[in-house]
C-alpha cells in the first residue's frame, strides 16, 4: 500500500474538511502531526511530535 503525504501549514490553512475546530486549536502545541486518513474520519490515526521513525513506519504501514 503506497502512502501519500500532504504538508499543511496550520496558519495558512485554518481548517480541513474532516475537522470542526481550527488546525491551530487542534495541533498548535503538538506540531508536527502526521495523520493517516481513512474513509471514515473517526477512524483516522494521528501521530503527535515527538515521534520516532519506527512509529512513522508503523503508522504508514497500517491498512
């Protein structure tokens, strides 16, 4: 399964479709954040900084 990444600046882009709060409110003290998106947004997985390469691999290899 190939993973696709998109970088989002949380100041320039205040919101994303699957969240109701602003990105600064959600992630301001936790950036960088990696989020694995699923068809159902409630199934999304998030990885907050600090994280290791092993944790990134585990997140990206989930199906």
